[in-house]
C-alpha cells in the first residue's frame, strides 16, 4: 500500500495498481485498533479493515460470512480482498456474538490478521482505511477515457448538501480521475430487501449529471467558457438532483454537453472536447446535447444513471464532406446512438428548478440507464407530485405505429423494428394499428391548412431558435457589461442566434436572417406555440380519446446508420419542415422511452 498526503487529511493510496482515496468519517472509539498493515516514509501507520454491522446474540458461522462476502463485498467494485486483513464487527463487543470454528477457518482463508469489535462505531458496513484514530471511507479513483466528464465532484466535508471538485488526476490522457464510494456502504446486512428499499429508493446508485443542472458548491458551465467565466459557485442544488440525493443516490461528477444544450457535432465543439461513444469502433458521435451523460452510462459500470435534459429540435446538415441529419431529443437520440435506454418523462412532471433551460416550454429533466428495471424507482424519486408507480392503471393498451416520421429507413432496421412490434403484440394482446399522421391530418384537420408539414413548418425556426436565443438574453447582456464585447460562442450557437456561419475566416449569412432566433418575433413564436396546442388537441382526440385505455405510439426514432465524429456537417439548414420523430413527445408533453437496437458492425468503417 503506497500512501500520499492530500489536503484536509484526505489520504490517497494504491492497492494492486489501483488508486484509492480515504476520507475521514468517524473516530475509532475502541481501544483495540486493527493492527497496522503498512506505513509510509514519514512513519505514519495505517490499516485496512472491513466492518460488518451485526446484532447482539447473533451466531456468525461460515455460511453467514460467505453470504455477506458473496452478496455484498464481491459485488462492490471498490472492495479488494486486502481490506479483509482486519475484520471489525460493529455494534457489539467481545462476548456479544458467537463466532463458530468454521467461521474462523473462513477468516483464516481470507488472510484476516485480526478480529476486533466496535460497539459504538458510526460507520456503515464495508471497507475502510484506519489512520490516526480515524475511520476513513474508501473511494476508488476510476478513469474516464471516453471524456464523458468535465468535473469530478464529491460531497463537501464542511457543508451538508454542498459538493466540491475533487482534484485527483486520471491516468488516461487528458482524463479526470472520478472518485466512487464503496457500494457496500449503501447495503445493510441486518435489513431485509424491503426494509432497504424503504430507506432509500436509489440508495447507493451513482449518478452522472449533465452540466446544465446547478449543484451547490460547483459552477455550471453549459460547456461554454464565456458562460463559465460569469459563474460563481452555486448556492443551491437543482431540485431533480436534490431528489436523487434524498433517495440515496450519489453524484460522482458533471458531464460534457454540447454548448448551451444546442446540437453541436464533435467537430464544432471548441471549448470542450466532445465525449467519445464507446459503441461500434469508438468514433461514432454520441448524438444530442447530452452525449456526455449517455457516454458515461454506456461506457462505465461505475455509473448507474445519467441525468440529462431533453428538448426537441431537428436540423439538416449539408456539406461536400458529409450529409447528415442531426436530431437532438437529448435523452433519446444519445440513447439510440450509444446503446442505452433513455427516458423523457411527461413535460412538467419533474421540477426544472435549477436546470438552465434552452426551451423552457419543452425542456424537462430526463435520464439514461442500462437497467430498465431501475426506471420506475427513478421516476418515483423525481416525480413532483404522487409517485408514478401509484398512478391508475388502464384497462388495456392500444398500439399505433406511424408510417411517416422517418423517410426511407434501412430494411435491416425495419426488420428489427417489426420484431419489436411482434413482442409488443405478445405482451399487450393488441396488434399495432398503422397510421399516417400526414394523411389523417389532411382528412380531419381542425384548421384550413391541411398540409401538416406546412402547418408545422416553423417548428424549429420560430420555436426552438427563438427560445434558444431569448433564454440567454441575460447572459449576453451580463457578459457585455463585464467584458465590453460579445461572448465567444461556437459556430452552431452563432448560427442558431444570428444566422451567421464562418468558413475559412469568412463570415456568411446563408439564409434570410428572419429565420433565426434573434430575428423571430414574439408574435411568430406565439403562433407556432398555438399551432402546437392545436396539433396536440387534434392528436389526443384522434388517437387517444379512450378514457380507460392507454395508447402506445411505437416508431423508429432515427435512421440506423453510423455517424462519425470526423464528418464535418457543414452549414446547417434549420428549415426542415413539419413533424419529425424527436418532436412528437415534446409537442404532446408525453413521456417517451428510447429503446436501443443492437449494433450493426458491417456498417462501420473498421
């Protein structure tokens, strides 16, 4: 064990080539300390120990020890066998429990050097560093080769509810070291599974948070250096993050996002390098503005949940080098690209307090995860009102499948999608009903304009672009006052705000500026908002009018084809008319679950 001294008595040490950090947690009350296992150059002694909380009168036999290790310790990615050198039974003193002979044999096989008792210990079960009369919780420093994180954080020692940046270097090139607490601390070996659930819906789960959520003690960057320059450490934590913390989750860091939550391609991300997608050959884009949170969940088992925001917009990109279609839907498109689940809850069902909005009417907290079974508990923890799991269940499910949201999907994609529809039919007992939103609108539109694409033509320009510009009026004004000039923003942001696009040191206005955020009037924005309301009312009446049945809308979210991070998208053209797949849930205010499809290696470059 190699030890180094860090600030505020934080201890850094190595075991088996892995780096750990110890944080002072509680004093050691019992006179009999675990035997010293290592000392540093200064002669300071330290010990590794594992605490088992038990109850008076228990009999500890071999089966109990093996079960505890199998069910808790071996599933803890921070635990190492070296921590079993000293076994501490907490909550009892010598003579309160019976340790059988076969239990002693097990401890001997584990190379335990001592058995001690701490009747007044104030620490959870799990691995610890013991030094200078203090129990130190153990945090493992893990690497971030995907560049998913921009900041590693952990709870402040000085102020409850606040966080501080963790200054631990990673070993990977240009990567942070992310400190993760032992999962054992969230487990109570004396409790039943149901009792543990009651103590915290998400106890012990680790969360990566997109950097447009405020977290007390840290600065919110929106991944723009000019915006970050104006920020002081936050005095409050966003409600969504706070609810996750209250449910027992732990925040390990803040993640990369495209600047201002706009849809940047990696080649357009100037202030902060875009995260790497672990899927495929490693050079695909993560997609959407929440790429860092998605990459963290997709790449790292040490992250369970990626908290993000979700809005909706769609842009077409054209250049000589690449022709791509980039859709945001920031909890859904990144899930699609990185191969994880992404969920956008119903608009306004979760508090947005402390979330920096790009489109307040459409934005909502959302999340990524690998385990869909966790999602109901996450929704319960985040829901503003009654828990989602307690909502009334419907008498049945209708399934509709729109045929006109994605043009010319790949045949392989349609084959996989049909398998998915077959599975839905088996579960619900209902075959999907195929519909065309465009044709149905043509035949039953509540307005004179019967062309749905034309009716919603200005969704992006008069909807998102307007809000994306107006949401940051205060920022631009504050920056001008502080620095005497406009803030630097990347080419995508300049495009959204001013319709200005730069190539080879030349500045161009590529389409009439009336189409962009700074030139859209409030009346134009209100008109497209009104049209959303009209479309929503028509949609609900047309497809979801049954009062006791639920309706599932199943569709391909995007075209299944590789999109590479080195394919410069060129000048974006925001005038993509009509309804697109990422728009639907946001306009309806409805929840949407993105389910990933398997990767198709034959379509990759390498």
